[in-house]
C-alpha cells in the first residue's frame, strides 16, 4: 500500500465523496423552502421529510457494515452509488409530501450504504501513522460539499427552478460514481470473508460508547441544518447560502488543524475546545437576531462542529481491528444518523410549538451534556482500550 496520504486512490475517493456531498447538501438546503413555499408544508412536516432520509440511513447502517466486512468494499460502494444516482430522477415526479417522504427514505438507504462504504475505504487506504490527519482531509471533502452544495442548489433553483436542480443532482452524482469506479483497493479489501451474521458484526461493542457521545452531539446538527434557512428568513436574511459558506470555512480550517493534533495529542483537548465553541455559538445564533449574529455564529459553530465527526471516527477505528472496521464505522454512522434524524424531528416540534430560536438554545444544552459525557466516560475508555491496527 502507498505510504503517502495523497495517492491516486485517496484522491479519487475524496473527489467521489465531495461530489456526492454536493448533491446531498444542495437538496437539503433548498428542500425546506420548496416544501413551505410550493407544497405549503408546516415546520413539523419539513422535519419529517428531512428526517426520512436519515431514518433510512439508520436502518441500513448496521447491515452495510456487515456487508462491507463480508463481501468486500468496492462492489458495495459502487452498487450504492448507482442506486443513489438513479433515485434522483424520483424528485422530478414526487409532487406531494407523502411521495417525497417515500423518495427520501429509499434514497436515504443508498446514501447510508455509500457513505459508510467510502468512509471505511478511506480508513483502509490511509497510512496508519497519519490516520487522524487523513480522515481530517477526507472529512474536508464533505465540508467542501457542504459549502458548495447549498450555493449550487439555491443558485440553480433561483435561476432555473427545482427541476433543473434535480437534473443537476443526477449528473453530479453520476460523476461521483465514475470517480469511485477508478479506485483500486488491495485484494484483502476487495474480496469477502467468511464471517457470521451476528450482533458483533452489526454493532461493534468497542465503538458503542464513543458513538453514543457522537449521537448526543449530532442531535444538535440535525436541528441546525433543517431550520437555518427558514430562521434566516425570519430575521430578514433572505439568502442563507452565505451562512453555509462561512460555516463550512470554519469547519474546513478546524479540520486542517485537528487531524495532526489528534495524531500527536489524542482526542481530549481538541474535542473539549470544539464542544465549548458549540455551547457558545448556538446562543449567539439564538439571541443576536441580526446579520452580525447570524454570520458570527456560523464561524463559531463551524469551528466547533468541524472536528467532531472525523475525531470520533479516528477514535472508533483505533479501537477496532481491520476485520471489524466495517462494523465499527457502521456503529458510528448509525449514531450520527440517529442523532441527526431525531434532532430534525424534535427541532420541528420545538420550532412549531415555541420558535426556531428555542431550538438553538436546546442545542447548547445538549452540547453541554455531550461535553460532560466525553470527559467523564469516553476519554478514559479510549485510553484504556485504544490500539492502532492496520
């Protein structure tokens, strides 16, 4: 295996992930406005439509990890991306809340398999001594997709309409599939292995505790991404794409610095700093209801949330061996999706009953809980059990 992080396989994988994330975030940023403006959906319905995607991902994650460990990475990855691309055509005919929920659910299944496949392949091909740094770079492709996706989606919708955005999603996701096809993995990650279908190959036990903490933290992200565009409109900011750009810039900068910090110092200091930033950033967003507060909070929350997932991913992969890597990553992604999905639903209910500002106050409290759980339980567990295995 190439000892460099930036070899051809890693470049193609990162590019594939970047393109796929553009399609995901272009849809998720514009869909709430489409639902409210065109289909006259309530805020609770917006949360349900968005959450259907995540619920599907949650249901498929454990089986995805088992499939990756048993049947090999590449074929599962390519199959998931193929169906992910195909389902974009469904947006052209989904003209009701019910059909959109169904479509989001089935495409969420393919998203769940594709993302965990790509993430597991990334761990397979990143040199072990640079795992934190490499996962930070790979995560940066998600960040760039997160920043460019909303701009692309909102720009296309504004100038050419929603049909053009859905067609563009098909084309971009097809490009992601082409990049994935170019990737060549070592034989031991291409072929399957004789493992039995059991609990430990669905949810890896050593990944459960850090995954629970990730679940707590990412609950807040579900509420943020679901309602930030609507919140911007409420406080007089019509085009929320700049929030995503600034937010993603904060994520990108934090990820560039955090990977090397993890490899050198471990996860404790960097995660603590980031969670404190989230505890500060959400109240800024809730209480300073003008453009300054809106954009300053984007920087603070971006810096805070940017490090969370790649750091927890490095944690669970340092707690697992190669034979359980798919299960470990599926456990982590299940927590990610469950947290985001539940966050979307609860945020919809809170926004409907109280206000969107109340959602962000709730998020700050939840982040404080995540910080306490990290310091009391996760860090000690990690130090007792960590092992770095190729």
